[in-house]
C-alpha cells in the first residue's frame, strides 16, 4: 500500500483483521484483555482500497487540523499490510489533502480525490472540506464521512433549513458530531447557575455554522429567549474581520454581563483586547470555537482565566479507541509526551474519523463497491474514542450525534501547562462527570 500526502509518495501499509473491526458492530472484542489490538497477519492481497482525506492543516483554521498529521502517522501502522474483509486482504492507500482553510481550494482538492484519484471512501475533517465534497460525492456515488464541526452547520451548508434539519437526507454523505442545539442545552444550564443580569451580547462568524448558532429556532437566539435572557445582537462578521469596536460599544452600552456566539481564537483575541481598551468587563465569556485550544487561551495571558466553551472531547471522557484500545487519557498523554504540547479537543476526533471510516470498510459486504460501503456506514455502530457513533436509527438523517459538555478554563497551580479545562455542565452527556461550577470572571481576579 502507498500513503500520499498532497501527491507526495509515502509508502506505508497494514493489515487489520476483520475480526478486529467487527467489534465496532458489537460482534467481537477488538482488544485483548491486556489491551493490545488484534492485528491480522493474513498475506493474501486483492484490489487496493483508496481512502481520501481532506481537511484544514494550514491557514486560518489550522488549529483544528494541528493534530491531523500526528494522528495519520499513528494510523499508517494499522493499515500497513492491508485491510482484511471476507477472507480477502485489500492493500490500503491513503491520499491526504490540505485545503489550506480555503473554500476554493476545498473544491479543487475534493474533485481531485473523487474524480482523479477515484477514492473508495473520502473522509472530511473541516467545514469547507465537507461542503465542497458533499454535492460531488453524492452525484458521483462516493461514500463520504465528515466531522470536526457541528452537524447543524453541516446540514445548512448542504441546503437544509432550520425547519427540515432532521429530515434532510443525502445519498452518500454522512456526518458525526454534536450541533448548535446540543451547545445551547449545555450553555443555558451553565449560565443559570450563576448570578447575572441575563443580558447577553452575541456575535457570530458569517457562515452556515454561525447562522445555526444564531438561529431563533435551533440556536442560542431561541434558547436564550426561552430562559429569560435578553440578547444584544452584535450581528455577523466575516472571517477577515479585525475590528470589533462596534460590538464592544453595543455590549458595554447595554450592560451585557455575558458574551457569547461563534468566533475563532484570532477574532476573540482582537475583541478581548478592544474590550479591555474600552473598559468593558463582562462576567461570563462563553464563545463557541474561540476557546477550544489551550494555546489560544494561554495566548490571552492572565485574561484567559475563566473563559468558557463547549467541550467536544477531553482526556477525561470515558471512552477508548476501537482500533488500539487506548483510552482518551492515554491518547492525550501520547500526544503531550511526543509533541511537548497540551492536548487539544480535535485530537480525539482526528483519531475517531479513522475508526469510523475503517470500520465501515471492514464491515461492508464488498469494500470496493460504493453502494455496499454506503450501506455499511448507514448501519454502522462503533464505540470510538469520542464516544458511540451510531448512524443506524439516528433521529437525524445521515447524522450521528456525539457527546458534548461545557467547560471553563482555569489557571493551574504549579501545573505543566498554565490552564486546565474543567467540566462545568454535562446536560447532554451525564456520563461525563462535572468537576466544578462556573465562576464569574470577577470571582477569579
């Protein structure tokens, strides 16, 4: 098998037993009692399975793809000798593409994977990647699995509306993640436990995900109104925006003690600096995407203390890999020891997308037949390092919901890293233990 990244040859290959993968469908145990993965030593080879991977490893959303190369290098040994299915062993080729956080490049690279490379399965780890790949994949009948951004944004980017999100379906494209509705169900209980004036300043990236979060039907807009919060709408902003003085002025004038919405770390850093210059000091800052990364919080210095966020995944999640048997804690420890960097939330998903993709190919009646692979995805049930992924019987067509909590970054005392993320709300995932109560920023000074 060969593995290629951006058209550079990088030969590696493995053989994973079908017995190992069928654990993902609840048939056999994947790991031994000692925790070691069961790896086949079958030698017969047949036709090559080509898996395409498209995501943002550079550009504005590079933080989300930071763990991608690291995760792929740990997948390569697992597919080095091929994938065994139905008594046959299929060599596996990985074709890795970076969309550079550029929607136009996403379209080009998606076409390369589907039309030129003729991939048997495409994995997308980015919003633009999934949107650009989706229509072409459905038209050409190429099974595609995506993650790394909310399912509500994924559906809206594919032509759904807030009124038909659950029912909108697609022929060959599937997605696993949480959505705006799950975020709201964690944010509101968290806010309800602290004393504020319930005035919330909001602003959102102008994108399908941002529109989902702002929605009065499925997003924060509706959730806040139902819980007695007053919204001060700061509106939508473009990715390239570097001035938030209008939002700061509006929020300060209205006395908004809570700031929320959707922003990338660079957006928040600019907003937070301009808020300080204007003397605006909210009590709660809960912004989706802005505080996912420890590095982004640390970059704020002492003013990063108390930022709150949705929590996709942490080393404290009670899950383990269906491929390696490693726990969430073990995966995070391996990342930190090998890179010297603090774990990051997309780490779990950058591993889980391979768990889901390889499980689908291993359980398909014929992994070289696209309809067979599609059927395998639609009926897939696999326990991954980010939690259960269940497409079968999901109430949301083509989507499997994953676990989500909410957390607050707090300064550590003599810790290896300056901040730690503590779970403060588990309304949609009670299996994830709550570690602390949300604190107002004024209480952390």
